C-alpha cells in the first residue's frame, strides 16, 4: 500500500495523550480521528485528512484502524463523526460495534 508520491506506506497509531488516532505518511501527520474514551465506550468525534493527502483512501484506512482497535479492545463505538457514520453504512460487518440501542441514532 505504498503511496507513489512518498514511497512509504501509511502508518496509523493511537495517541492516547491527544485522544486521537493519527495517520502518518513518510513521517508526516496526514490525518487523524479525534475520540473520547469513557470506560468501555469510545466516541469517534471528528476525522480530518490534510488537504495535501486527500483522495488516496487514507480516511478509510483511518476509520478501519480505529474500528478494528475498538473491536480488539472490546469497546462499544459511538460514531458521532459523519465520516465514520458513512463508512459504517458501507461496511455493515462493523455495525455490531455500535450498541444495538444506539444504532438508529446514527442511521445504522
């Protein structure tokens, strides 16, 4: 999944001190998802990709990483971010991360 422009694959990490998942390309911060963690519930608040990195599917990689991380940590997900809501609608195999009694609130 190397990017031809940079020659390096995107790397996504959790930055708990900043309460966000960060995506770096070639060592440069290309995007992030802000979150709020409360016990066993993670609220995904906002996704942002730097304009110089848009159009390469990075937001999708970031969404998938954050949701996979939530699943691995057995966290319930509240997708307040419109991008994550949209991504979940296209990937219904992740909808189970959103508590059943909250899915309608997010259009799932």
